[in-house]
C-alpha cells in the first residue's frame, strides 16, 4: 500500500579488498520518501546496506536500478555491476502476512 515501508537491501561481496567501498544509494527518488542508507555489514569481503523508502502513491511502480563501478584487477579495467530496477505492485486488500522479496545481482562476466 502507499505509505508502507519498503527496505532496499544491497550486498556487495567479492574477492580482494573492499576497504572503503561505498554501495550506491537512492537520494531523491520521486515518488518515494527516501531515508539515508545505513551500513549493516562491513567485513573484508562483504559490505551491506539497508535503505528505507516509502511510496507516496500508487504511481511508485518501481525502484530505479543502482550501479556500482569498480576496478577489476583481473582484467585491468573499470567495470560496472548493477541491480534492479525493482518493480513494485500495490494491492487494495491487506495481506495476511508480510512478504519479503530478495533480488540478487551478479557482476557481468
């Protein structure tokens, strides 16, 4: 329903040093009320964030794709990994239990 909380969870894993890696986050994503992303995990090979979005109306049909640019020492090139877009669907009835949907994205080969 419009006004319900949607949590966007992003997780980056890889081989090598993730050190100061910052995951992308949405800033001004109309028609959503957007809260700052919070880092939930910081480990040598894994970084994760959660970001809360609240749809302002039923015209909030998807969360835009996010892109992460990184240097791949194996190819000696900068590359890009992306996740999304994430479609949203609204219902007019209250659901009996909360639904959790997870989307995973892998970097291109």
